[in-house]
């Protein structure tokens, strides 16, 4: 039978990097084993679920290239089915109606706290008689449905990442709530642990890969699988993504939604490559730059770590810069144009735009760096302090006057060789160190002492007819 894996996001927020990484591991494993990757939108929490979040999650996954194999299932459309099954569990006596009020729960928690005990439901409504239940209902008491968890139950499974995992019923917090609170003998809408089991079974999911924060849920869910006589899927619990303090990366950390990464200028391939390395690594010595295609061949659950994976911006940036470096320059130019158009910066010709792209391609880390790096080619920059000091301490004036003199003797459009000749001639004739000459020109053109290749930069300015005017501006400053 084919492997069937799924992502089951709750549409209560934007697609988060943790969810995207879970999606990636599921997707990679599905591809590697020629299985299927499915989606289920867990939208039964009506107050917090929003269609715009579902849209954002689907768009984010598509942007990352994590396509799914069947139409996504909306869990909310299956609520009636969930209720039928809760009713069955009630009828079988595996589950029961619990009338514990909010006040009673609070008192229980307080007593436990006083006695230094962890919070645990005490199952006090487990053994009511039929008539007691009826009279509570008639009194108008509200209730939830709970699933009985025997303290002595032993639950174990072989986790594909973590090996043998064992749990005891007594450590699961008491009888588990299956449905939300209702009045009368209604059954409230289903809660996660119940709905997830019914729907994973319905979708024929045979391998569940999700974050390690779900391990205790898995123990609870196994009890429900058994009560319903469903076939157990395999389980794999991935390590969490941690922030720099070693805590679970959360919405409170600066950038966490896939949208934000996208806006900052991370490429989808670089992001999936980096996410794969959060908790997994290729065999030692192997290249870490791996496309989705390559990853889906190399990835293996048995190589996934158990320990949490710290989010490392430097590594992500390095990977992104590698993807940008290796990108087809025409494709990159088409991306850069969009940034330039937004800034209303006009390129004099296609070729000029492509040449500028080629000039800065290797120094771009995230796409939005293109703004800072290309701005000096569109807008005349101020001379910075280091530049002003340099102008003060060197005889830049005569150097620049000589450049203007030689430039005016050249034909209108200069080329690479013309520039080389000008530099040679001035440095030989006036015994000026080339370094000083080049720095003087850099300040004249760009107002600072560093930047990309000077000759190529000069050519770009010259094509825009701005080299002479910028040198003249510098002379005015001096
Ligand atoms: N809706 C759950 C979540 O987003 C799904 C967890 C699971 O994969 O079972 O955490």
C-alpha cells in the first residue's frame, strides 16, 4: 500500500515556519517513498479559524513547491460524522458525559496546586447512574464528553524518529475531553484528539509525521484508535525549531511566517533547503545545498535528529546567497526589475539592467539587498565621512581633473579598455598609486570607498551619461 501522509494545519494564523517544516518532512517522505501528500484543514474551532488563513497556508505551501495530491479536506465539513462516532463511544460506555462546572475545575486545580500536585482531572463524573445523568440534564447543567483513560493503561509505539516510546495512562491528565461543552443531551463539536483520529482513518493516512509537542497527544490518540478498532498509522515526531534562547520558536520571535521570509527576499528553494536542515542533515561530507528534487531522494526519517533544531539566520542567509549566486542572471534580472519599478528607478536599457544584475549578483544575500546595492547606480549618493576624509588627505583634485581631461578626448561611448588606458596613463604620467586613483574615482562615482568592480561600475554610469557629471560634482565638493 502506498504511503499516505498529511499536513493538518489549523487556520488560526499565517503559515508558520514550524508548520511549513512539518509539511516539508511529510512531503519529502511521501516523494521519497512514492507515496501521497494530503492536506486537511483543521477548522473546527470556529471562533479562531479564518478563511484568509486557509488561503495563506495553501498559497505558502504552493510557493514553497510543496504541492498536494488530492483536494484538501475541511475538517468542519465532517463534524456530523465525528458526532456519530462520539455517540457510539458513549453508547459503548467508553466515553461519558461529564458535568464538572468551570468552578469545580478551578477548585480542583487550586487544591492540587496547594498540595504541589500537577493539574489532573479527577474523573469525578465517570460513574454516574443513568438517572443521575438525566436529572443533571433536566437541571440544565452543561456537559462535555470524556473518554475514559485507565491510570494503569500502558501505551507504547515505535516512533520512526525516536524509537520506542512508552506512556502510562496516569500521566495523560485524567479522562480526555472529546467534545466542546453543550447543554442538554446534545453532543458538542469535536475536539482535536478525537477528530484527528477519525479523519486520519477516513483519509487512509498510514504515517503521521508531526512535531514532538504532539507526543502526549499521540498516546491519547492511540487509545482512541484502539477503542474504534482502527488500524494504527506509523508515527514520527520531529524535533522542534528553537529560537536563539533554546525555546520553541513562536509568533513572538521576530520573523516566523512564510510570508515574512518571502517579503524579505528569501527564495523558496533556499528556504525549503534550509528548513530540511533544521533537524536533518545529509551524510557527512555531502553538499548541503540540495534542491527539493535532490532532497526528496536523500531525505530519510532515520537521519532526523531527536534534539531540537536552533534557528540560525546566518546559515539561512548563506544558503539563500548560494541560490542567488547560482541563479540564471536573466531570471534574477526579472526579479530585480520588479524592485526597481517599485522604487520608480528607470533602467536605460535591458542590457544595462542585466549588466548591473551580473555586477551585484554575487553580493546579494536576500533579494531586498538589491535596493541598497543598486541605488548608487540610479541615484547620486552623498559622499560619506570616510570618503570626505579621503578627499581631504589626498590630492584628489588633480587626479580627477586629469580623468576629465582624458575622458573628453575619448569618443562618446567608452569601453573596458578605454578605462584601463585612462587609469594606466594617469598613474604612470603623474606617478600616482593606482589604489589612490581608484579610490578617488570610487568616491567621485559612489561617495564611498567600497563597492563592486570599479571598471564595470564606471561603464554602467558612463552608459547612463553620468560618469563625468559625478566626477564634476566631486570636484565641486573639493
Ligand atoms: N491541527 C493540529 C496542529 O496544527 C494538527 C496536528 C497533527 O498533525 O495531528 O497542530
